[in-house]
């Protein structure tokens, strides 16, 4: 008798767990993927690395993607079109606000809306591992200016343009780095830029939260 109840109880629990798992796999997971369908996202730094990967992932999930990069991102556009995804590619230097504004406007004109963005464009410049040419006592102003113009001003230019184009609840993600949280010896301009990205992200998050806009930074 005890064995009978034990087995019955166990099998009911197992059946319930299996049902929950099936609902999760066939209902909840597809819903999470569907949330990008028909929406439009801008990705800066889309020509390579994480920007390219994010662009492809968004397009696979049904989003329209505005690919923006200093280097022409047409090869990523071709990859996306190959599997039937929707994207458009625009070359722009994130250092220059006018180029960013024009590029993002082109994306919104094509797809009619903007729902979010991943601002991934960034660089360590020409610095190679182990080099010390950006150590503070020998640091050239041009190297400082270049890294800050790309990694910090670039994010500012992108976020400002995006906020002007988005309406309603949206989400922005900025590329920071562990170098924006910890010391970055021999590349203080990179570290300063990434600390700045976290600073902008935290400040603007409080400015736009009431509009339903989320802004976060990732720190690889
Ligand atoms: N890869 C890592 O381990 C790592 C670690 C920490 C932070 N990050 C940050 O994540 C982001 C992406 O990194 P990644 O490894 O994919 O880099 P990546 O070099 O592969 O890609 C960066 C892209 O940004 C573009 N870009 C550079 N300067 C630009 C400019 N002025 N205007 C427009 N586009 C420009 C480049 O052409 C390139 O396509 C960067 O901001 C980087 O600093 C990367």
C-alpha cells in the first residue's frame, strides 16, 4: 500500500514537472525570441566581433538591424540577407556626431522606428599586448584624444542620437569593460573611456527611466 502511494505521488509530480518543462520549451522560449520580431535595433561596431554577433542574433530573431561601423559593414548585411533577415548597413565614424545622426536617421527612415541599440563600437587603438607606449609619462595627447573620442564621445554621440529617435519603452546597451571597473595600467585612456561609459550609462539611466527606456552597460 505504501509503495503504491509512493509510486503514484512520484509519477504525478514527474508528470507535472514534465508538463511545466514542455510549456517552457514550446511556449515561453519562443515568446522570448518573438519579442524582437518586427522591431528595429541599431548596432554600432557591427562590422566585427561582438557587434557583428549581436547583429546576426537580432536578425535571426526577426529584428530589423541598422548596422553601423567605421568599416563598411556590407559583409554582415550579406550574411543576414543570406538567411532571410532584414538589415541595412551604413558607414559612420562614431567620433563625429553629425555622421552618427545621419547614419541613425537613415536606419529609422528605412525601417520606420527605433526600439533599441547596442553601442559596441570601440577600440584599443594600435596598442599591442605588452607595449607601454600609452604609459602616462610618455602618453601623447593625440593617443588620449583618439581613444576618448572613440570609446567615450562615440557612446555619447550614439546614445544622444538614439534617445532623439526612440519613443516608448526601449533598451540601450553600451560596451564598457572590466577596464571601466578596475585599473587599466599602461592604457589609462582606454580605462578612463570605459569608466566614462559606465558613468554616462548610470546618469542617463536615471534621466530616462520614467519614459520606460532602459540603458545598461556590459563589461566584458
Ligand atoms: N573583446 C573583448 O575582450 C572586450 C573586452 C572589453 C570590452 N570590449 C569592448 O566591446 C566592444 C566590442 O569589442 P570587440 O572585441 O567586438 O571589438 P572589435 O574590434 O572586433 O569590433 C569593434 C568594431 O568597432 C568599430 N569601430 C572602431 N572605431 C570606430 C569608430 N570610430 N566609429 C565606428 N565604428 C568603429 C570597428 O571597425 C569594429 O568593427 C568595444 O567597445 C570594446 O572596447 C571588448
